[in-house]
C-alpha cells in the first residue's frame, strides 16, 4: 500500500486500486461518498489523456450488507523498477527520457483545452490568490515545522514578483499559454516504459487548479527532479519543453513557477505532518529551501552599469547579461536609433554638442527608462549601459524600479586614467563616439554616486564579472 494525504493505493497482483480518503482540507472535500465516486470517474477520464492504457475504470466497494460504501479507481499496475523517481535515485542516464517527456508534455499542452474560463485561473491576481491560500494553510506550522524567517522570505519574494508583473501574466494569457493541464506532475507518478512514458495521477478534484500555464505545469516535475538531487535534469526538462513548445518565457517566470510548485509541496508535507507523519517535517523544510532559492534567483532586477568612457561598462554589461540571462539596453545604440542613424555610424561632436547635446541626451535616457519599464513588467531583468553621470537620471531609473517592484542594483565601473586613455587610443569599430578630450570633460561633470557598488575594471573581464555578480547576489 502507498498512502498520500488524500488517498491510498493498494497494489494487488497486476492491478492497482486507488481509494479516496474521506477528508476535508478546505481546498478539497471528500467526506461524502457521492463526491468520491464522482471524482473517481473524473480521474479515469482525465488521466486517459496521458495514460490511456493504464486506467481501466471505477469499481464499487460493497459492505457485508451488500450496500455500496465506497469506490476505487482501477488501474494496471506499473513496474516499480521503471518509476522515474526510482531511476533518478539509481543514477540512471535519463537525458533521452527527459527530452521525450518534454516533447510529450509540449504536444499534450498544444492539444489541451483552452478558453476564457481556463485563462481566468492564470491571471496575476489568480496566481497570487493561490500563493496566499497556501501561505494561510502553512502559517500555523511556522516555528515548528518551518523556520519562520524562511517562510517570511518566501512570502515577501513571491508577493514582490507578482506585484510588478501583471503585464507578464496578461501576455501569457494573450499568447495562449494557459491550458487544462496535468496539475500534479511528479516523478513518483511517471513510469518510463519501452513504448513511451506513462504519466499518471493528474489533479482531478478541482478543475481550477488544473487550469495552469503550461510552463507552471512542467515546472512541477522540474522542481521534483531537483528535490530528488537531479537539478540538471530539471533544467534539461524546462529547456527542452520551452524549445518544443516555442515558449520564450523569461527566466524570472521559470524560477517563480519552480518556487510556487515547491511551496505547494511544503503545504502537502505540512498536512502529512499534521496527520501524524513526523518525517514530513524534514521534507517540508527541503521544499522550502528549494522555494526560497528559486525566488531569489527569479528576482527581477534593474541593473545600472555606469562609468566614464572606456571604463569597461559596455563589456561588463554584456557579460552580466550573458551570465544571468538579462536584456541589455545601451544608451549609445538607442541614442543613434532615435536619430535614425545606424549604430556604427559616427556622430562625433564637441562636448554636449550635436547628437550629444542636453536635449538628445534627455530623450535618450527617457527612452531607455521607458523600454526598461516595459521589460521589467514582463519579468525580464534589465541591464542599462550608460554613463549615469546625472543624479536626477539615476533617481528616475530608481523610480522605474520601484514602480515595477524590481530590485535596483547600481554598478560604477572604474579604471585608472592611464588605462582608459590607452583603451580610447586603441579603440576601433566602437559605436561610442567618445574621445580622450570628451572623456576628460565628462570626468569633471559627474554627480556623486554614493550608493553605487564600484567595480574595478582594469583587470580581466572575468575579474570584473566576478565582482559584479557578488554585488548582484
């Protein structure tokens, strides 16, 4: 027999019989036999979408008096040695299996039911309500099962991400990413057979909880693989799923859904602990660590990379973006774009003259901040590459961060004057039009930037990146 907080599975010969417990957790109520019967039939119908040969039907349980007293889902018994969680724990090579699972889920989601009622369950507000419902159910376990500080950090990070990302969730709905999915994708319920994976046990008791973003659906299994000690398989699953489904989701959303699914399992573990399974407390803490890790990684950031000409800011900005999967907006490029010029075309002029006069500069910074705001609302971390000499412009960028609930990280690149002069003298093919003379003038016209982290950029690119990443973390 295998037991969960809501049911038990009896393995008998070639068959498995699944019983629903007569429990009421608020988010489900199985206390009435008629409800359990209805849910059993629904479970069979829904699970035949991904495992048509495994689900045989529903059997009635009769008591000594001949009256029906309960119901069982009847299934073919799967080979225990082919359970995905078993294979992961044994360290089997599973890359091909994971790729196939990603392809199966992408195809399943492509064919899945969609519609306004389903999409309504994946708005920003709906996702926030799911988080908050789980927070409320877990709160009584703070300080006993869970570390109260970790639980508080999870709540704070989740709320902050959602507060600034309504546009992201609307975009996901508008691009058809919300489906009637599986809802409970776990490695224990997947069997890797020769003719393909058998994916069992979808969430059947509440249609609204099965109406999810496809990425959210698959993130559940990716999170579970991480919990089993194979985070690289979880990353592979999400990478291939996004490839096969053509999903360009930002890294922040990916981490957010991984954290959400981990916290769902925190809640389940707490409920099992309350039912008397004391070992579930350690499991709840493991899941909480996964949740907080991904919420930290998924934090949306607005990174200002500033400094004088040839201080290495563009090199550093690009390196940061490549490492963390961010978008770079470069003032030199946008300035010329707004003027209708190719980025590579020279616009050299005197100090604060021509394309670099105050009006063009003001327009450039306004545009870079506008684009940054749009990207931040869509969950993209943004790196803004500009000199950031003006305290007022830095303050305006900070307001964009506040409005989009994004963490502002100011980085000031610095190298000795001899280094920057040598770089300017050797520069070819740059889209920057700065000259040594202009660099000297700019150096005398920089507002103090006391809250910036200084990155020493006279060394290697790797050294500069290491410093910057330490500040980001």
